[in-house]
C-alpha cells in the first residue's frame, strides 16, 4: 500500500487559482464533489502531530490511530464501558497476573511487513512499558512483567501484581495498538507523521497538514469492515465554527460547545441529531494550602461553604450540566452520591468571623474559556456575599497549564484555580493527579495526605469492584475534608451528527471512527 | 539607481535583523513552559527535560539567539520538535493558503472599490455619490471578523451557496476557489471602502486636470475619458495604498483562517503561540516579515525607477 502525504497546494495551483479567482467570484449554486461510495466528514479539535501510539499528544490522534492500527481489544460503542475483540479471536484473564491472547489469523501490516504476530504484540506492549523509551503512557503498563510468545499468533501477558485498570483504560486504548517490530526497527524506533505498517479497519491515505486527514477502508481487513469507504477528518479547533460547518452541510459529525446544546436540542439543524453524553471530565475549584490565606483550614472551609455550586454550574453550562460530588463520574466505581460540605453562606461568614478575617482579597486563576469565566464570575459573586474580594486572572492555555508547576515561578503565589481534567474510564485516572508525588507537577493545591496516597496504590491492585468503590469514595472524602476542593461538575458532551449517520461513540461521546455506519 | 538599490537592500537587511531580535525577545518573555504544554500531563520531568534540550532551551539565551540568527540567514529555521519536520517546510506549506487569501481579498477590494470610486467621482454630488460614501465608510468601520461571520451565516448556512469551512479538496482547483470566496470577501471588504474613497478623491483631482479638459474639448466619449485617461493616473495612489494594505490584510487573515477553519500562516502562528511552539512561532513570523519587507523593497525599487526624485532624496 502506498500513501500520499500532501503538503499544501502546489505553486501551479495557487497561481492558477489567483488568476481564475475573478471568475469564481460570480455567484453560482454550490458545487458538490462527486464521490464514489460513501464518505463521512468529521471534525476533530486538533490536527495530528504524531502517529506513534506510544507518544501520542492528543485524543484526536488516538482516534485516528485506533482506526489504522489494530489493538487487542477496543471499546464498544454504546452507553456502557464494555469492550469487544479487535485484533484477537480470544483473550481472557487466566488469573490475577496472567492474560492469554490469540490473534486473529489474517491481520496484515501494510508496506510489506507481513502478518501480525504475537512477537509484534510483545514488542508493542513492552516498548510502551520500557522506561528507557520514555513513553508518557508507560504508567498504563506499570504492572507489566513481560509478554511471553507461546505460538506464532498466541501469547501470555504476565503482570507483576494485579492491575485493576487493565481492561478499562489500558487494553482498549490506543496505548495497546499493535505495531510491526520490523517496521519500527527499520524506522529507528519511532513513527513520526508518516504511518507505516498499518493494520486496522481503515488506512490513512492522505494527510494535508492543518487541512485534512483522509482514511480509506482497508481492503485487506478480513473482518467487520468500516462503515464508510472514506472518512475525511477536518481539524477545527473552535466548536462554534464546527457547528456552522455542520449547519452549512460541510461536516457530518462534531462535538458542540456546551453552551449550544440547549439551543441545538430546541431547534436542531436540518437533518441533524443532537446527542447529549455524560462526560468523564471533572471540574473543580482548588485552593493552594501552602499559600496564605489558604494555609488556614477554616478559611478553606469558609470558601467551600460560600460557593453555590448549583448556580455556578447552571450559569456556566446553560443548564446543560449537573453539579458533581467528586472527581469520579457516575457509572464508575467510587462515584459518591453527595458532597460533605454544601452551600451555607452563614456558616462561611461565621468561620471567617471566627478567624478574625474582615478584609480578605484573593486571586482566582482560570483558563480563558467562556465556561470557566462565567463560573469564576459566579464564584466571585458568592465570595463577595461572604466578604471576600476575588480577583479573576485569565490565562491562555500555554500559561495556565504551567501555573502550579515547580518548574515555573508562580506556584508559590497561586491561591485558587478552576481546574479541569479529562480521564479514561477507571477511577485511578482521576485520583492519580492528587497524590503527594504530584505536588508541584499537577497537584497544584499541594494537597498532601498519606492515607490518600496509600489508598491510591491499593486501588490500582484491588480487583474487587465493591472494595474499589469504597476506596475511591474515601479518597474523595479525604480531598473534601482537607478543605482544598469544591467539586463543580463533570460537564456534558454534546454530539451533533446527521440523521443519515449512526455514530460509533464511547459512553462519554468520544468517537470510535471504525464504528461509524450509515444509518 | 544601483546606489539607491544597494542602500534600500541594506535597509531591508537591518529591518529584518531588528525584527528577528524583537521577535526573539518577545517569544522568551511569554510565560509558560513549552515542554510542559507540549507533552501534557503524563510527561515525566525527564521527558520534559529531554524536550527542552531538543528545543535548545537549556542553552544560555544568547546562544539560543545566535543559533536562531545564524540558522535563519542560511535558511535553517530548525525542526518542529514534536513532528520532527523542518520548520521551513511547515511554514511554506501554509504560506500559499495565506497568500491566496490575501490575493482574493485584493481582488475583491479592487473589483468593487475601483468601479465604486469612479462612479462616485463621475456622479459627484449626486445621490449615488452619497450612497457610495456611506457604504464606503460603513465597510471600513465594520471589523473583518463580523463580516466573516455574517457572510458565513448568510451564504453558507442560510443559502448554502458556498462552503463554510476548510480550504477545499487539495486536488481540485475549482473546489479551492469556491472555498476562497467567503474568506477573501471577509478580508477584502473593508478595503473596498478605502479604495473607493481613494479612487474617488484621485479621480476628482484628475478630472479637473488640463489634459482631461483637452480630451473633452476634442469630443472624446466621457466613458473613454474616465476609464482610459483619468483612471490610469488616479489609480497610482491606490496601488501604493494596497502595498501598505497587505500587512493589514495579513492581520485580517488570522480571523478569517480561524472563523473559516482554513489552513494558513495566521492560524499556524496563533496555534503555535498557544502551545508555546517557539521554533514554529519564530519561523512563521520571520518568513512573513521577510515577505513583507521584500514586497516593500520591490515596491520602493519600482517607484525609485519610475521617479528620480525618490532616488535622490534617499
């Protein structure tokens, strides 16, 4: 298979375009491209920068890699976090430390790299896990001992210790894409932006940087074929632009801005279907306990009582999202039913009076996005009600995401933030960022609790769901008891698609490109 | 002329050098760690440090500047560290889209502005003149992003005559041109007003000139006088205005590229700043600076060649 990486229009086409432009300015009915077969046009929020599963930088890259590289298993579309075989015809957990797999017998790599073998599985998994390779996803295979090849297409995955997230957030994800050892050896160990040895339902046939990526159905894929002959992926950062593109008929599937969900549901675009999906993301108000005045637990508690989270979330998300009770979303082990400390401005004033605080001014750093700004403004108003003046500091993404890092020079001045993280469907993905070892890295509140750290480690190796449920609930109780967190929302994901498309979506609304089908 | 050209070229080199220094300083005053932003939450300290070394951020700032400066003069703008593609390649991929957008904007502004200006001048003091005056000021006053959004809503969303997003099929020139219509209108419409006002003012001056009166005395048709003898002279200040306008159209192009989700230098720089992709920011801004300086240099040389007074006054 050959693929064609295009790098923008040619000089000839630009010159010809400029000279013919006058004629094109005449108004005429919109031309449509003639296409052979079925074509799906989808929006992703960023262009790809790398096509190596071990070093991927963004979720849209993962979506593409999932379609072009077969993994052992993949998520099933639907409302529950379940998985289905992708590259295997058998996979099962023999005991807490051993997983057996057998590859389908007819999965080939492109570019002449032959059939996929168990040795390729061994290579791909151990490549991610090996610390020397410095994959950011090494933690997904933290419990790996080795992959043993037992037959040409069968093997055993051996773990050092039980690993609860394995079936939820390791095996079905792009981290477990299977690459060809021979291809990677030939490339010197890494894939950049030119895919090699593709093996999935689709093949990446064209990448025009910052313009579009084209996937075509893999003619050699012998199993459930992709639903479309061609999938065109357009990188569009701004969700509002994507919505207009949808309304103009240029794209068939996009995420919408949260602020648009209610409007879209009331008056959906012609031929459009709006789907609301629960998000796994979590948004919180955090207080840095190492910086005054939040070194005082009673002031932290006063802020917890001062914030009317219902109003904050209603205002920021136009009524589309609900308040949260922690960092673990409904449907996952550890989701709590209620918060420990609710909105009680009288209690907040009492606590402030008790501490002799009369003229308190604090700063709240946020990312410069409309939802965050609205939330911050309501928080500012709530705090003013109890006598705290709050200055909102907006930051662009490049600045915001380094504010609390000890590599920078602001972490010891940072007082409050509105944070938002997304996650995979395992509670450990949420709790990992608040452990003591993350202080000054991503734990910007500098929350430091030994019991929490111990429970996090225990949660990773505990396989009993009910015990895990108890562990993660307790961890969120500890977070809230510290006074450093006000849990705001898990947000919501709005999906907009044509009624002629049956989208393949994970329960949180993320796309499974290989599972999209004509309706 | 040779002396003038040499001096002008020397000045262009100085301008580019100063721009590079300012650019470098501004980039490094922006807060935020490029390695943390680029690699995301799962990166370890070792990975971030490795990326900083690959980006050359571990070097003293003067060494970084020297590497950037010396590389730039040899055409080596470095490597985009995440995709490992040469920065110059990445920039040159995007440049044609922006140039096409600006060319389209100029086409709109010339195609509409010159006839409107001529019409207003010929119909001086009439209702038509006043109408053109109001329209000209109105399109100058409306920000280009507002024009972009309304054009998109009307022609793409409501009427569905034109596409809303993208730059068209890479292999299909017709499709690319259709995708260029709305964004270039957004970029060029404001300039319709400037050009109409400028052409009207110049035309009124020229129409009073003695050679035009002579032409009228010979009984030449009014249309021929206006478009053949008056406009050919009145158009010269407009050409100069357009030369300056290219810089402003570059700014408008950023909005158009974002609103219409088009590739291009504006969006490239915008995204690169957000992700603190310093090699890409410096490379893209440097290329556009050089381009702008080069165009101005060419314009100055042409003017100098045509007008000896300009050469002697430099």
